[in-house]
């Protein structure tokens, strides 16, 4: 059985976002010291950050994707360094079939884990929040 020891770094908490603390408090450059892939958001809840192979992509509400600059700040992110333990190849699976395969091979329940999927997809659906402006709603 594979040993799972990766560390997860989280900047900010959902408990901070709920009351409207949306301003960035850590630069992207500093965040990258803690991991090369993960998820988060930009200052003002401006879209969804996808950190992949040390590149901080920002999916925006207008459908465009841009790369965040090192000096930009983020209020929330969960990241880690890639440490692939196991891999497998599959073809032509539905999302449900892929989820079932991943969960069947993972030995722990109720423990965070990351999955990297490499492939060609006809569509990719993202969830994106529109940038909020001050005063932020609570």
C-alpha cells in the first residue's frame, strides 16, 4: 500500500470569507513557496484560482482565463507540492465512473487528497464568482 504523507498549506479560511473579508493578504509569489498546485481565489473573490504546475491561473466570470501576477494578493488558497504516489490510465469514462475508480483505489475515508487528471476534454466546467466590490456584503 502506498504511503500518503503530503502536506497541505491553507492561507485564509472559509470562516474569513463568510463575513466578507475578501481582500488579499498574501502575494501569489509567497503562496508559491508553499505549493505548486491547488485552488483559491483572488482579492475581492475575483474568480477561481487554479494553481497547476506552479502557474496560478484565474478563471474569471467573463469566461476568460489569465495568469495571476506574482505581486497580486489572494485572500484564500489551499495548495501543496505535487507528490504523485500512484497513477493509472483510463479511456472514455464518465465523470461518475472516474470518481468511482479513484475512490475505490484510495485507502482512506474522510481524508483530503488531491487528484491530477491529464487528458483531452471536449468541455471543462468551472465555478466562478464575480468580483465583489466594497463595501462587501456580509
